[in-house]
C-alpha cells in the first residue's frame, strides 16, 4: 500500500499548530501528569497509569465507532480493565463528539475525559487549546506507512483510519463501463446514477489534497453536469445502490459493501481500486481538563494495543498497527487533510453551485 | 389553605412551570440569535447584541427560496392530511361503519412506527428503479419509473399520511363529545346528513378543526425525516434540514440555527393569533352541559360498506404499507426486491439477534419510564392551562395558552441544544439523567397536548364548574372529579400521543444521551447508523405490536370510563 503523503500531513499539522505555537499556554493539571509520565521508563509509566486509573475508578468517553462496532470495542477495553466504571456515549458522530467537548469546556464544565474523532474535527478544539498534549510510547506500534498520522505535538493518538472511495453495483455496471478514476464519475453513462452525501468537508478536502483546488472545482463542475444523486446517509446509500437504485457510490465508506459481500457472496459490489482512496485519520483525543486523566491515558494507550487493533481488523475497519483487512497493498491513499478555511469555503461554494444545486 | 388559595397556588405553579420550561428556552434562543459568541464564552452574557445572524440568515435569496419550499410543503401536506383525517374521524367516531373500531386501532397504531422507518418504507415502495410500484409498472405495463418518491409531491404524500393519525385523534375527541340533540334538531327540520354535517357538526367542532389545521401546519414545518430522506435527493431544502446542516459542522453555528428558529416562532405566532380569532367565542362550542347526552352514531344505510372499504384502503396506505414493508424487510438476510429467492431466504434471525443484545434492555426500561411519566405530566399541565384560559376570567390568560403552545416553533435539534446548553451553564446536576430528557419532552409535547385538551375543554359548559362550586365542592375536587373526567377523550388522546412520541423521540434524546439515560430511540438510531435496517424493521414490528396493544387497551378503558358514563 502506498505511503501516505507525509508532506501534506506535516503541512496540515503545521497549520493546526500555528495558533498554539504562537501563544504557548501553561500546562493543565492533566498535561503536567502526562509530562511527568513521559519521563518515566515504559514499564513504570504503564504501572503508574494503571495505578492512577484504579484510583480514579471512572472513564467518561465519547466513542464514535457506532452501534455494535463501538460497543464491542468498549467491551473489550472493559474486560481488560474491569476496575473502571465506564460512562460511554457511543451514539454520536465525530463532529458531534468534538462539538460536545467544545460545548462542555466552553461552559466551564469538565465532564468528558476523552473523545474518539476524525482528526480534522479537532480543529476548533485545538485552536482553543482544549486538547491535552499526551506523549506516549504506545504510538511505536503504528506501522511505518501510517506514521504520518502521528502528531508531533502529541495532541492526538491515531488508532484507526477510515477509507472513502468509489464503488459500484456490478449488476448494473457492465465491465466495459467500469469506472477507473475519479474523473469517470463524469462519464455520461452514469448520468443520474452516481450518489453522494450532502456537502462533506472530508470529501472535499480529500479531493483537494489529491487534485488541488482548481482541478477539484473542475471535477465538481463535471460531476454536477452528470445529474448526481445527493442523499443523506452513507449506509442507506450503500444499501440502495446494492438493491439496484443506482449504479455508483461517488464517495462512501467501502467496508460496508465488503461486509455485506462477506455475509452474502451474491452481493453485487465492487471497489474501484485504481482510483486513489481518501483516508481519514481517526484518533483519540484527551480533554485538557480531563477529570480522570489516568483513565483517559489508559484508554488512549490501549487503542493501539494488539487486541484493540485486531478487533478493528476483524470488523473491516482500518487499523494503524496491522495491515489493512481487505485493501490491497498497492492502492493509493490520500490523506484528506483540511485545507485552509478560505480554500474550504471556496470548495463548498463550488459544491453547492455545481453538485448540490438547491431548488 | 382556603379554596381560593389552592386555585391560586395551582396558577402560580403553572406560571412557574411555563416560565421555566418555555420562557427560559425562548429567551436563550432569541439571545443566542443576537450573539456571535457561543454560549459559555465570556461575550455571550454581555449586553452587546448584533443582527449579523439575521442578516446572514434572511439576507440571501436562499432563505426566501427555503421559506417558500417550507410553506408550500406545509400547506399541501396539511390540506391533504386534514381531509383524510376528518373523514376517518367521522367514519370511526360518528357512523355505524363496520370495523370502525378496528380501523381506529390500526390508524392510531401507526404512530408507534418511528418516522424514519416510514420514510424508508415509502422509499422502498415508490422510489425509482427499486420501488415496488415502479418494478410492477415495468413488469406489467413496460412503464419505466412512473412514480418518483424523491419529489415535492412524494414528500407531501408521505408527510400527509404521517399526519392523518394526529388529525384523527384531534377531531375524533371533539366528535365524540358532540351533543347529538343538536344534530337531531337539524334532522327534524328536514336537513340531510351532509347538510347537518356541514352546518352543525363541523361548526361545533371548529376549535378542534382550527387546532388540527394549526398543528398540522406547524408540525409539517417542524418535520424532519421526510425532508431529510426524500427532500435532500429532490433538492428541496426546508427550514429543518437547513438547521440540521447548520448544526452538523464543528463548531456549530448556534447563532444562525437560533435565527432560523426565530423565523419559525414568527410563523407560529401569526398562526396562533389567527387561531385565537377563529375560536374567540368559546361558549359557542360548548356541547357538554349538565344535561344528559350520549354521542349518537349516524346510520349510513348501505353506504356504510362504501365508507368501510374507503377507510380500510386509507388505513392500508397509512399503516399497512409501511408495516408490511418492515415486516418483509425484517425477515430478510439482506434487502432485496420481492422474488421467489427473497421469500426462500426469509428467517427470524433479525428478531433473535435483537433479543440477544442485552444493551437494548436498559434503554427500553428508560423509555418505558419516560413515556408514561412525561405524558402524565404534560397532560396535567395542559389541563390546567386549558382550564385557566377557558373557564376563568383571569387577565392575560391567553398568554398562558400562547406560552404552552409556543414551543411548537422550536425544532427538536434547537430545543435539545438549548436544554443541553442551559444545564451546562446552570450548575444543576441534570446532565446525563432521564430528568433532563423528561424536562425537554415536557416543553416539546405541551403544544400538541394543549390543542387536544383545549379543544375538549371548549366543549365543556362553564355551568358544570359553577354548579359544583355552588354545591360547595372545593376547587381542587371540582377540577379532579368533574373537569378531568369530562375531558377524558381529549386527555386520553393527548396522553397516548405524548406517550408514544416520547417513547420513540430521537433528536432530543440523542443530544442529551449519556451512558445512563439512553432511550429506546437511541437504540433505533444505533441500528439505523449501523445500517441494520432489517433488524430495525424487526424492532419496529415489535414496537408496533406492543404499542397497538396499549392503544387498544386505552380505547377499552376510554369506552368504559369515557364521556358516556360520566355524564349519563
């Protein structure tokens, strides 16, 4: 599998860091604990964290792996550390998780210890210095190809990644018309038969990282001319496509189709491996004012443990400590980092002008 | 405490409840709409205000296009829902149509099905390419996609069907409490059924009719599932989807979302004033007096079979189609259009999987507590509001009605956020409890329940209360022993409506959910997000069965202790 575009990650990290670097804030109480832990040998550090977590006895977590997937992951953690009482909200999305922590902290209420979120949704929390710096040797478990996901300033712990790409219904798309690249979404053969979710920053930032702004706008323009379907709900779009509603998922998670196909081999699903796949870095981030800092650290480290990573692979999600469960090694990955706000505003405007044309 | 003192205490408590439950959220919404700072930020509480959010929201062409979409959608859905609902209420409550009771139960049972599943069911029935109707049209007549549910008319159709049970409950309660002697008098003058219905029955039900129109219109403006699942694909954006997309980004633009909510409030105020003008003389609609009466059913002769067939066809569309779609889907291993292979692959696996998941138990218990508790609290509050507004001469009493009804203008996502923010800022330990959800529901469901009970209250003649007072009964005793029993049709309809909706409400529950206060609807959402539509179908089938039994029981109880017995 191709390496991630390290340079772009560094650029994004630099952009996210600019504010914090300009005005270094004093360390919060949890950050002081984490700084002290960083000075300890690995074994002693782990023992100290577990000891501290035992004393705290509780972890308040917003876990954005949905439904049974997230519940299974939390259950595994609890099995490992049964002394912790877990207060887990597992029914909200990545953006909502970041918004919830932001709301609590803005109101001066320190309720949540850690959240699981896509790194791009941390932007506002980082800008407001509400994420703890947590240096941890656990990141040593991350495979070299994913090390670009690591934050040099230790504000997040990458532990899985999500793939967005093109897929299609093999019953509806004849082999001669199989899409190969993103530009094939403009093929008139697919007129009115390519679906997208309503405006998503991560999709647009991925296209921007892959093509640059001008080419992204041109792609959106030609997609728009092909009368795309815009419909809310990744899973529902996938199900509708596989039921024969339309031919192609212009952008969607790929694992759902793979899971359905493994459940029923007749599922008419195929992934376009030749088109680059957009990768979202999913992380654990600790509240700068976490009420249970040791428990938060315990969870953050555990996410990169062998059992946590194996669980992800079994569930067809993208672990960072293990090879991907179904994507071939030679697929090209694009890290869909957030571009500057002005660029994103222009991309969103182009999206609404060409693709999601309101009536 | 003296008799007068108890009444005053009840009034003071009511004002306190309304102030806390309604004025505070509205103040918060209006305040937020005038701020660029987020709640909790230092500048949020300062006394500097800006209209920047209003300029952003209302200044562009998009707002007016969205307004037009919203209003035309609401108008069309209201009209259709009202016509069908009024017909159903009349057939079920006032005629000797065969199977009327069963039709009523099936119609009310429909509200047990979560709205999101109704929308999905109709997508599976009438979407292009895979919809059952389009498949049949192609196979039988060679027609390609004659119907498209992803359209304005598709949205209106599904939303209108969604609202028919509400219309039925509102009008049915009024029809049940109608004095038949007035109709008999009309008949004696030689007027036929149609003339009597038009000149006597419907005008007498004017408060309920106006309440139904008002509620249907505002409920449609606040509707979310249909615009989200069908409107987005049709390119039809309305207020609620706009607010949803505004609150789906980080950081959420609370100022802009609140500004849209203020627009909804303005619409609600205008409509509420129109409603008050329409039903301004409450005494005209009083049919329940001290004299004995029994609501009489109209004998339609052979036409009763025609009304039966038509009502059955409608209830099939409203309840049967979505239910059968869910039943069908719940038996499949993966969704596929009906075929021999699909039927051969059916099993009960989705049901077993549901029962094996222990994490569904606590949320079900939570909802089973929340639903009845909230419904009871709401019904008590709105009964008091109705009483003070309609049976007293208190200055400013209309304000109580307005406060009780105004939350209809707050979209659930904004209401949920307001309660979340409020209890974050105010140091009360309610975050993560069932109480915070219950309080939010109290505000959310007051408007609908108020119109149910208000319409019934208008039919109760003031002479009953006055007679009880003359007989020396205390105010509390009169209220509990005379007023509430007389209001039973409206109270029961309101209680059922609130209970079922509180059981299945999602948006607020999701915004306020933590590990200990998850509700059944959050489980539904989990299944939905997981893409387990088939298991979701299984859950919905079970919920439908359970709540239909509850509705049937309620009807039995209503028949046993309803108006007939109280006044006879």
